[in-house]
C-alpha cells in the first residue's frame, strides 16, 4: 500500500515572506553598503582655490572640503618654498553624531589671507600651495590622504 503524501503548510505564507525579505534589504542592506563605502572613502571632495598664479600680500587662499562624516577628517593648508615648509592653517571636520547610519555630508572650509607675517622669511619666486586631507581610521585602516597642489609665484616686496 502506498502512503499518501501530505503537504505541509508553511508557517509564513509566501505573500508575506518575500515582501519581508525585500523590506529587510531596503532598510538594512542598502544603507549598510553605502555606510561601508563611506567608511572606506571618507573624503568626498577637496578643492584648493588659489586666486591666481602670482600671490602677494592680501591674496586669499581657500580650501573647500566635503566629508562623508563617518569619521573625523584633518585638513591642512601648507606653503612650501625650497626647504621651508609652513603650515598656514589646520582644521578638523567632525563626524556625524551617529556616523554609521547618518549619510549626511559635512562641508567645511579654510580661508587664509596672506599677510606680511605669513610671508616673512620667504623670497619672491616659485612656491607650492598644498591642501592635504586625511580621515580617521576605520576597520583597522587609515585611508591614503587626498592632496591638492598648486604651483605659484610669490610676488611681493620683502
């Protein structure tokens, strides 16, 4: 005699199971992947704005930075001429309060006006303005710095 095959009803019907799986993916997996990208990259953009190639007293240097705000980001503005290197400004962009799930950017800038005291000790001639941004460690990894440079001529009366 053949035993009759019995069909079992699943505990959760298919019309509930699939939307639940999709809901979990939308609510957790996709933001989690984006958060992972933000932890890996950390700096969305870094722009060094130099008004012209010949810089003198009174010229303004700007650094605009956008961070993914998953961790803090240190931004430095440096003037280099020969062996002389001076940090003109440093700034730390803070992270978001709940950084792993808050996808908002943090924008910040550095503005430096070249004054006689900043240019003291430099000579007229070629120099380099460098903006340097580096994020904090995430996942036992510190990302490589993001660097922007501009070659300039210092033109002022010493």
